[in-house]
């Protein structure tokens, strides 16, 4: 058996160890356990929130989105659309015109994001599960209908079943209308088109409170566009890797003119912010673990003083400084391992209970899920183990040096 480990285990379990040293050792283990458990649990919550963000966005956003690199619009020619549709794995290509507009319904008004889409938008099947009222249809019997978020409906007090009032949408004109006397400044400086309220969807607050989806020819007339589009939204075929289709599109399209974005890249800034927050949490809790490890330092320092006679005896029996250093390094490792192991087990239990029973609620009526989501990842356990190993080494090294410098002549 490894001799330093054998001696370290004897010291760790020794009942003759001074009582206050034992107390500090126990405090060290508890501190490491609590810090480890807190770190894993918090990192798992961030993992769950990241997945929740991705899931909530994916129900409204496309699998792949093509946008112009420069400017707001690009010309979607028939040849370009044909080339994209012929790419292996592409199922549906929806043309999109999206921009801000002012919506007015009776006496209420608000700024909305108006999204004009081609008829095949329904084939993407992204809003089917989110509909709470009406049908997912943009045209019926030649009449245009708007599909809007529940927040827009509440703000404008829209009654979808009322067929006598249409919603008005306004966008600024490039130049003021000069066609005769026009006492209404809204129609003089803004284009206006009427559309009947249709279906209502409830997805996420960001979308519910601002989006109005209309037929693309309606948006085209309102914005004064011809073949200009702000984006192309692509749905891939089943059993097709989205990353493979994305790479094919990037090879086909000019990178200086078009950006091809997957679902994560469409919200890169938000997901990047979550990752940065997770990193700062990891650093903060690592500092807390480092503070807790001070008890390991004090415990080993006092143990080195208490066991000077034993160390001198070991030197007399032929042990070298490296062996003595290893004993105290092993002692610190045992304290950290037991504390960290207990913390990891506790973290797994806490995360499992939260995943299974949802004990801690998010406390928001508008939340997508009732309880905080958690997701344990192997990488978090590995980085936590790395932090504990480094902290343990730093906390144990100095006491090990002190023990290795014990003078045999003074204690024998």
C-alpha cells in the first residue's frame, strides 16, 4: 500500500488527534461540501434556463434563417429561391417581410412588429401548438386576416369574433402624400391598410406582446416593396441534420451578401449573456470554495505542529522530505475528497428532486414552466473537480512544506 496514503488515513481517523484540530477538519469538509453542492446546483439551473430559452425561441423562430449581411432587405429573385429549394435537406422556404408598424384598433394604438409571410408559412408548423383562439389562417374567402400575439390583443382590446371592426396598420411614407387636400395627417404621412383580426397565439412574452403576422402581399403593399425581403425562413426535412443544411447554404450563398443563421445564432447575444453569467457564477463560487479551504490550511498547519514527534521519528526511520510532504498533501486530499464527494451527492439529490417534483417555483404567472428548470452536465462536474483539486493543492502545500522542515534533533 502507498505509505504516505496509509499514514494520512491514520492521521485522518486518529482519535488521539487534538479535539480542536478535528473540529476544524470537520468544518473544512462541511465548507467544501456546501460550496460544491451550491456550485453544481447553480450551474445546473443555468443549464436548464439556457435550454428553456432555446426551446421557447424554437417554437416561433425558424430552424434556419437567411438575412442580408448589409442593410435591412435583399432582392429575393426567382433564381435565388429555386437554388435554395434544390439544396438537399431543404423542405420549406418562406419569404418574410418584417418591420415595425403602428397598429390601431378603435381608440387603442401601439407599435408592433409586423411580419408578412408567404402562404407556405403554415407548412412550417411552428405556431400550431401556440394558438389559443381562432384558426392559423392568413386568408379566407379572399379576405386577409392577421394572426397576433395575445399581448397585442390585450393592449388593443381586440375582439376577434367582432367582424365589424378591422385593425389598421400604418407605416411611414418616404414622402408626404400630395394627392389633394387631406386633413388627416395619419394618411398624409403614413401608408394605411386595414386587415381583419384572426387567430391569437400565446408563446413567449417577447413575441406575444409585439408580433402581428400578415400575408406577404399585404406587407408588400404597406411597405411599398417589390421583390425586397427581409429574410428567408427555412424548414428542413425530417431526419436531416440542420447543421448539414446550414453548411450547404453557406457554400451556395455569397457570405458578403447573406448570413445563414441557425436557431442559436438568431439569439446569439442572449445565449452569450447566459454563458457569461454562468462563467461569473462559476468564478464566484470557486472563490467561496477557496475561502472554505482556508480551514484545510489551518487544520493541516496545526496537525503538522502536533505531529512533529511523529515526523521526526519517520525521518529517523529513513523517510525523506518528499514522503512527509506527500503525507500532508494526502491528508488535505482526503478532507477535500470527502467534502466534495458529499457535496456532489447532495447536488445530484437536489437537482433530481427539482427535476422530478419542481419544488422551487419560478413565482411568475407568465412563466413558460412552473418550476426552475435544472439540467446536470458532465462538464460542470469536471470543472468543479478541477477547481477543488487546484484549491486543495494550494491549501495543503504550505503545511506540507512546514512538516517537511521538521528538525529531527529537536524532537527525538
